[in-house]
C-alpha cells in the first residue's frame, strides 16, 4: 500500500538533512531556496522545530541551527556513551552548585562556539543550553572570551570570516569588526565577558576565558539580575577559577582533543 507522506513532516526532515550537509547556520530564505518550497511553508516548519527544541533561533541575525536534541533521542542506540573528562565536569558542576545558575564549558569550532559540557542550575529561569555548536564566536560572551585568548592575527581572521559568512548567509545582523575588537580588548582588560544571550532574550551570559586551554566557562543569568547579585556570582566563579582550583584545568591535550572530537560527532545527525 502506498503511503502519502505529509509535506510538513517531509520538509522537517529535509531541513535537518540540509543542515547535515552544510553544517552551518542558515536563514529561512536560504533554506526555502534549497527546499524549493513556499516561503511561508518553510518558515512555519522552522518555527515549529525551534519551538520544539530541535533548532536554535538567533532572532537578531535571523539564523537557524540544529540543537543536539535529535541526537540525544537516539543516544540509547549507541553501544557505549563517551565519558566526559571528570575534572572539567567537576569544575562546571561546582560553579553551577555555588552560583545556583546554569553553567557551561565552551570550545571553538571554526567560527562558532561549541558547548562541551552543560549543567543546569537550581533555577528554572536559566535552562541548560543544548550541547553542540551554537552562536558565532564574535556574537556571544563565550565566544568573546575565547577570542580574547587568541593572538590578534588569528582573532582578526575569525572576525573577517564571520563578517563574510553573515553576508553570504543573508543574515539581518552585520558584524561591526571595529566594535568587536574593542569588546575583545575589554575582555582582556577585565578578565570576563558579559553579553545578552541572543537566543534567549531574558538572559545574559557571564563568560571567563580559561588560562591554559582555548576554552570558556559561562554562566547564564537573568538579564534583570541586580548589580549586587551579579557581583556575587562573579566572586563565586572567580574563587573557583583561582589556584589551586584552577589546577584542574591542566588537562592533557589529547583529552581535550578527544572531548571536542566527540562533541562534534554528536552534531552529525
């Protein structure tokens, strides 16, 4: 018996397959062109996938990208789960416990941030971000923290690449390279980045670059948090990052490479 496939279902999976091929965020317009379907139909499917948690949506830039939710649903099919390096996980757990807010560890994948470890805090106000590739380095607090540990030549190359990518993707956001360089300089001076969460408008993100590895540790906080509360969170995080606590960050390069490689695999739906 021939089964009539729902157009919406077919388009939803076609969108996910398209991301598997391109492996980068895209606008609704570029997705619609690839699918060769009406714009309204593509937008409806994209917003439904975002609402269900399968896509992240940067509203300012108009960009969509898969979360790791679909991979997580099929994780039980894998013969063995990869173990997160214990010491890095311990640090993230400790900061989430001390501050009460959701905490995550980020690395870099090309032009983007990559959430390696996420831990939910006590408050439902800051849900844990999905693991996997997220916002552009230049457009997020964790990304600015990572950029602050790069030399100027490498940082400028990332910024030029991001500006080009945003233009090619048809994103509504344009990167102000001069302003971003100034933002990175500010992170280098004060030791942390603080910026709005572009995918969750009620939140802001406090991010610290880690000294010995190209990583950033970030805490998600309500945008309405009082200055005194923000200062208390900073004190708690900085206490954990100060020696001897910071000694746990001295991970072998092979372990870090393995962690990043495993995280990238999780994104290949």
